[in-house]
């Protein structure tokens, strides 16, 4: 990928800002989400994310182009997968401590490697398979203490359901990553961002027939803010890719566990358990290794292409 204005530090700053905004989104949902159906949360998050996304695309002069597509079915499929991923994720977020939900969600890029090998037939060698296996062990270390469905007072049951929901969200999120990977070959990034926001809002709105909760003014405001934060986070993330390689900025995704833990302590009096800390360190280490390995393979592929290009 070529950059009109390469600036790795700017890319990193935008990435860290996007992480902070996404943590703010999750915090709003956790504050508002008790007793609110996941489909309703997903609708509010998606519908109000459209506002900053449309404003951003209009500012860049990309809105008209973003509204055109020759692959509507691909966007519908990506929207369906994304809506279920968000719904499961938000449901788990409400039931789990914030640091635990964030750490278990780190399974998504690990599962994306597995899915890419199985469904896209990508070559995954021993190094990355080993990192995936180690990372998933870290996820199990975080999750297993919560998977006791028979604890006293049902608290273990809630935590178990939350952990399973976030794992389902991670698996669906990994599937969505593969769908996006296929879409970027035929669509502009702005089209993918806009269509997902709109499709997610429309598809999640269907859950109204199953019954939505009556929201207080405070809960409504929090969910509106969650949607706006979600849209701004997507914009910042997209902008970060304009200035630096994915392999440069991707490791900063793991700042979310630090920010999430700080927010959880201040607002919810939640302190990460020892197993969460150990598991998160293992998952983060595995994730960073996979990113590093992807970067090395990318360099090898570029060198091979240069070597095979005949000199003028």
C-alpha cells in the first residue's frame, strides 16, 4: 500500500485514539445495557454511528462514490455476520467485567488466522499455528474460571454465559474479517464502512418484533453516545491506515486492556483477576507475534515480486 503522506507516528496516534473511543463506546453500553435486549443495543449503536460516518465521507468528498456498489449481496452478508457479532459482544459485555470482555475478545484475530487457513486456503505455517495455539490457551485461562454454570447465586452462570457470548462474538468477528478481506478486493473502503453502518442498523432494527425495552432518558443518551463513539472510532481507525502499515499500528489495539482496566476500576470497581492478567498477557504476546510474522511474510512477498519483475 502506498501512502500519500507516510507518518507512522500519526498513524499510531490515530490508532490509540480509536482504541480509546471504542473503550468509551463499550463503557456507555455497559452503563446503559442492563436489561436492554442486545438487538436494541446493536440498533442504537449502528444507527447513530451512521451520522459521523456520513459526515466524514462528505468532508472527504467520498460520499457519492461510497453510495455505489456492484456487490450488494457481499455487504448484506457482511452486515448479517457483523450484527450477530455485535449482538453477542454487547450481551457478553453487560454480563462480564470490562477487562474480561476485552481480553476474551482478543480471540478474534487468532480465530481469523484459523478461518483464513480453513476457508480461504491461505498458507499458515508452524510459527503462526503455534502462536494461535498459545493465544487460545490464554483465552481459555481467562474463560475457564467463568464457565462454571452451577456456582452459588447464579453469578457463575451469568459470567459463563457472558464468556460464551464474547467467544461467539469473537468467532463471528473473525468471519466478518474474512468477508471484509474479500470485499476490499472489489470495493472502496468508504463503501464498506458506509454500507456496514447502514446494513447493521437496518438488520438490527428487525429485532424490534421480539420486544424492545422502554429506555430511560439516561440509557437513551448513553446508547446514542455509544453509537456516535462507534462511528468516530471507525473513522479514526480508517484514518490511521492512511499513514502507516497495519503491522505498525495493529499492536496498539492491545492498549484497550489497559484503558479498559482503568475505566473498570474507576466506574465499576472491577479489578482484573490473576487469571485474567495472565491470560491477557499470553493472548497479547501471541497476537503481537502473529502481527510481526505477517509483517515479515509481507516483506518476503514484496522482495519476491521485485526479484521476479524484469528490469527495464
